[in-house]
C-alpha cells in the first residue's frame, strides 16, 4: 500500500469515527439532556488546566478545538454555550 493510500485510509477511518461519535452523542443527549453541554464545559476546564509550557501545546489546543467543534455538530449545543465557568 502506498503512503497516499495509507493516508486516505486513515482519513476515512477518522471521518467514520467522527460520524459514529456524533450519532452516539446525539442519542446520549436524548437519554440525558444536557450531557453535551456538560462534556463541553469539562473540555474547556481541561484545556484551561494545560500548562502553557506543555510540550506540543499548539497540537493539544487543536485537539480541544476539534472536540468543541464535534460537540457543536450534535446540534445540542448553541455556539455561545461553551465557555469557562
């Protein structure tokens, strides 16, 4: 398998995981309203706890940004909902 094929396979798997996670979060929100907001606030708190001198901090911040984006994609979280408590 070529590098390009491997990268494409990894992108497809990543997208499938994101889609599956979105489905699971939507259903979890139905069963426990407010869960997505709780997860979003926890992610914000976790990110705030990352020390500024942490190695690969930019990458870590990108992970948290993508997490917030994924939580918003569920449709259960207004844009202004995610903030530090």
